[in-house]
C-alpha cells in the first residue's frame, strides 16, 4: 500500500487463502461437520498437504473479514475500504493482495517473517461448506501495527469499522483498541460472530468487545451458540436471541445497537436496542442450479450491508444489498462476486 489517503471503512481480520475441494470422503476422514468453521486440531493439520497432493484444489482469496471488505468495496466508490491483518512473506500473500487490489480494497497488511500466510481448507458437499483453518501468520498480528506510522492515519481517518469475530481467537486487544476508539469518537463499530465456536469458546473475549458494538452480524447457528452459552431459554428463537444481543449494555449511547441475523435462505432477522420489536426480511430462494457453493455468502451479506450503510442507506436497504451480494456470492466459486461489476446500490 503506497497511498496516504484515508478510507471510510476500516476492516480487520485473518487474511487466509482458501483451498476449495468437493469431497464427502474428506469430511468423514477428518471428522468434520458439513457446515462449520473450525481451527484445525493437531491431527487435522495434515489436511492441507493431502488436499494439495490428492484433490487439485481451487485457490481463492478468503479470510472472512477480508471477503466482507471486498464485498463492501463492490458497492462503494473507489478508495472506500482498507483491510488489515497479518500475512507472511510469500506467494499466498501476493494472491490475496492481487484480489484486494483488483476488487478495490487497499491492503494494509502487517507482514511477518515468522510464519507463512494462513490457509483455510474448504470442504464442499452439496450446498454445505466445512471450513478448517490454520491461522499461521494471521495470529501473529500485533496491536502495535495499529499505531504504526502507516496505519494509524488509516485507523483514525476511518468512520466505520468492521472486525471479524474470528479475530477474537488471538487478537482481542487489537479488536478492543479499534472498538474503543470508535465508541469514544462516536464512530460505527461492526462485529461478526463468525462461527458457533466463537460465542462458545471465546465467550469472555466476545463479552469484552460487545459493549462497543453498534452493528452485530451473525447467522442462525452462531446466534444459537451465543444463546446456549448465555443460558437463554429458547436458543433457536432467532428474534428473541437477536433482541437479547441488541439489549446488552452499550458503551456509546448515541446510537442504538443493530443486530442482524441471517439464516441461509430463510428470512433475515433484525433487532435494534431501541425497540422491543424485531423485523424480518425474506430472502429470494435460489434454485439448485443457481447455487455453485455457499463459501463466503455470509461475508458477502455483511460486506454488502456495510457498504450500503457507509453510503448512508437505511437498515432495510442495507439488508437488501446484503441479500443481493449473498446470492451473487453463492452463484460464484468461493467468496467471489460477479465481474464485470453489477450495479447494486441505486
Ligand atoms: C479463525 N478462523 C477459524 C478463521 C476462519 C476464516 N476467517 C478468519 N478466521 N475460518 C474460515 N474463515 C474464512 O471464512 C470464509 C467464509 O466465511 C474462510 O477463509 C472463508 O473464506
């Protein structure tokens, strides 16, 4: 990144290269759920070599927040989105940089020589995707990067922030720094729950960040996981769970918290802290033939929503843009959108 410009939307997460394969056998062999996102256990670490050796994977830029950043850039004017995370000094990182550049995201990576760039094995079966991640360089991200001379102006210059819940596996201090800055200056901080294991196993970290969250994204299984971890009586009642999340204490009282829970092809639920009612927004179901794979669909939704939000659109309009980009992503291989660019924001 060579520019000193500032960008309205600052995103942070784990930059990963996705390695996609379609293989029910791999699900079985590595004991994976068809639809999940996990960190690879020691025993599962051999999956990456096996995929390269035997499965001819498709490589695509991934990393949940980075996917969302590219989706936001899709609907915004040039120079609107910057993304940070930690990569290695390798060709994987170059692939990610190229995708960002092509799609209008400025890469403000921290670069480590200690590890290679992270990777995610994406095992596709039917319309499901199982994500198995090795973070490598991504978990070497250091909070000092955020106050380094090149990055600090980008942090301070932004007006909207988007952080992946996945980042809380190692980077809670950095997430808190951004979240608190945003809250103290009345800017908008958005977080994605990212995966069921985040509210389950990173409950404390999530609790630390939630008071600063203005916009919270999640899907039905993440909402259920949060509800279970917090003892809610009806963990599958999405409107009730969304409302409970919206009503959690909030540090910046100048605007309500908005909680947006997607549910695949079922309706999206939105709750806000200033109301006891929730709203639902139906989703246009795609036919089987229109579905390529579902990897990155939730990120495309969140990124589309954020892009529209940054443009000053209302929440119903943001949901509509999110639905459009989610559907568009499902029609492409992996976390990608349709090119040449289609006009999404009116
Ligand atoms: C910490 N973990 C497990 C992760 C991820 C992740 N991004 C950040 N951290 N595990 C999977 N992903 C990404 O999620 C996208 C789909 O939503 C994958 O790289 C994939 O592109």
